[in-house]
């Protein structure tokens, strides 16, 4: 409803039809997206602060459960990995997808042992995942 994909009237009409009532569905609204200022083309942005982590740092992935969109895979939450590279800072998709602002953040390539992710019986290999700084904390 907020993005104009369906109207409140359409939702009510569809619910009435599912309940067995003969109700015509109103015409769809014109879709729109909420206004959100842009820092420029593409997703690369300057954060204005130094990265919190360096290559070689051991990091722990926070156990976050945001409502809606996130680029944080569930299988790495609460796991420990090593920063393999510092990538250019970018728009944080978690906030941009909900039109809450770009909220640019540092991005890190983090390497995880397959056994850290899936247990001692898993085939041994290293998995690299690009993760945003708000997802990470220093390992204890």
C-alpha cells in the first residue's frame, strides 16, 4: 500500500471475495516510490570515517534479525571469520530498500571456514562473503 502497488480498497475487495462475497476489485493505483535523497549514481559512497576493521582482523557476525530486506545471510550469523579485504564503502541495502536513507557503510570480504559454518563433518573449504560493517563486531 505504501508504495502504491495495491490500494487499501483492493485489499478489502480481495478479502471479501475470498470470504465468498461477490465484490468487484477496484482499479490498481499508480505505483510510486517514496522520496529518498541520493548521494549520486551507483552504490559507492564515502563514509567519512576510517574502517573499524583491518585485513587479518578476526570478526564475529552479529545475530541481527531485521524486519524486511537484509543482505546478511542467516548461515553466517553468530559465526566467526577473518577480514580478507576492505572493499569500497557502499549504500547499505537494508535501509535503502525501505527508503530510510542510504546509510553508507564500509564493506569487508570476510572468509569463513566451512567447518565454522556447517560443523566438523563438512567438507573443508573457505567461503568468502562481502559483509557490511554494521553486521560485524570484533571477535572476543
